[in-house]
C-alpha cells in the first residue's frame, strides 16, 4: 500500500511524500520502525524507489519524497531551486513525518542533499547511503552538455513506447541499449494533448543543477559523522578512484560497487543494489 502525505517545504511549497506501508501498529513510540527517507535524483520522482521501498518496508518505515519541481510536488515558476531549498525541504519532511533519527538514501542529486543535510543536522540523521554522486565539481562544460542534451529531446513523444526506445536506445548519451533507462524516463512522462512530455520543466532542472555543478562538496562530506555507504555502478558516473576517496574522507565511510550497472544502479541491478544496501543497514541498525 502506498499513501500520499503532503509536507510543507521551505517558502510554503507543497511537497508530496509517499509512505510505502501503513505506519507500524501496536508499537510504542520508543520501539517504532526505523525511518528511511528516499531522495531521488534530478528529473526523478518518488515512484522510482518503489521496488527499493517494498523490501525496506519489511523492517523500516520507508518514505519517498517528490522533491520540489519533480513528480507531484509543486513546481513554483521562480523557485527557489537551490541547494538550501532542497536541503530545507528534506529537513522539513523528516521533522513533519517524525522520521528522525532517519536513514537517508539518495541517488545522484538526492545523495548530495542527503550528505549535506547529514553534515548540518547530525541530530536528525542515523545513516546515509550515497548512490552514484560525485563530490568533485563538474564545471561549465558539463552544464553546457546538459543544455544541449535537453534541446535534443524529440518532444512530444507519440507514445510511451517511443519514450522507452529513445531513452533506452536512440539517445546519443546511451552507449549500449538500456531497457532500464527507458523505463526510468517513461516514469517521468505524462500524456498531454499533443503527446507525452516530461512532468518537470527542463529549464527548472538546469537551474537546480547549476546550483551545485560548479562546486566541489568534499568539505561537507568530511563533516558527515554517521555511518555512510558510497555505492557506485561499475559503469556509472562516479569513478572508482573518486568513490574510494569519498570513503576515505568520510569519517565512517564504507564502499560498495555494483557490476553491470550504470548511473541508475537501483534500476539496472535491483537485486545487487538490495544486497549492498541491506547489508549496510543491518550493520548500522543492529544493536
């Protein structure tokens, strides 16, 4: 069962949070299931975590957040879409949903939000999972590549099958066919009068990205005091050397890599992703 809970983010923005099970019944407040907040990446949405949340709910209270500008959360025309807003929104969700001390599981941009929040509010965060997010600055060239990529999208798509084919096979950024990537992007499309279009504004996505792409984030990484797992797909965007340096910088860092996976680790190899994350959570949450 999935139920929607509205959360009020910074500046009064309405955020859609999704709880993937009924709250545990018959538990004392001191014996409630440990909370997990799942944070998707740029262009993502809470439903991308559905398969992960299903196994998390066996032992945890799993909640996924549609971040501002994404999914069914509000998309204010002028934002803000900066780091402070995303971090404050996640903090608000934790406090309003009574999830603390929470485990934060973040993919890509959501992982950056997770470790920045953990650095600033260690009282709220029990553990962090970082999935395929770099701590190094990516620079202006990277932002220009994204601008060009967005312009290349053949929107509107006539059908969802066309969405899956373009993002899974025809997109110039695809090195080899990836059905999982096609499914990932099909999840963020909605049918309009003229065809299928993304549920987000590409302009807003670029605005969100430019607030972190020019900076390195090593200092905040070093301030994360809770246990933290860095997960990379073997063919993802986070290289092994940088991932291992992130683990070294983290005061309580651990490392895992998933074979035959790209940037979308939890979509490419869901079972291997589960093994990596579940073993980490077992070590963190077992007294």
